[in-house]
């Protein structure tokens, strides 16, 4: 595993674009909440795969005409955990 600086905006935009056809096919609206382009230390390919899995599962197991929200929030849970990327299903 190689940790590098990964900017969240292009990462999330890329995952969104990969999942968009699947969302359209399943009539699921996916929204990406606006956030600043933060950088994290991560393995780009692994974090991309994790996000894609979360998003595709949120689409796959959602209700018809459901919605999915992707957001990035600051957290104070642990000193080393500064941000959370959330993928939430909602109606």
C-alpha cells in the first residue's frame, strides 16, 4: 500500500461519474454536497475502490426513486481522523 496526497474533489467526482450510469438505470438521484478540495494521505486506488463500493451499494439497495448524498465533513472523533466521507441514502 502506498500513501500519497489525494485530493478529495477529483476523487469523489471520478467515483460519481463511474457510478452515474448505474444510478440513472436504477432511477436514483445522486447528489454531491459542495466542499473544499481537501487533501488526505491515502492509497488512491484503495480509497477509490472503497468509495465506489459504498456508492454502488447505496444505489443498488436504495428504494425506487431514492436519493444518495455524498458529503465530506470534519470530525473530532479521533485526533488522527480529521474528515469523514459520507455516502447516505435518503428519501
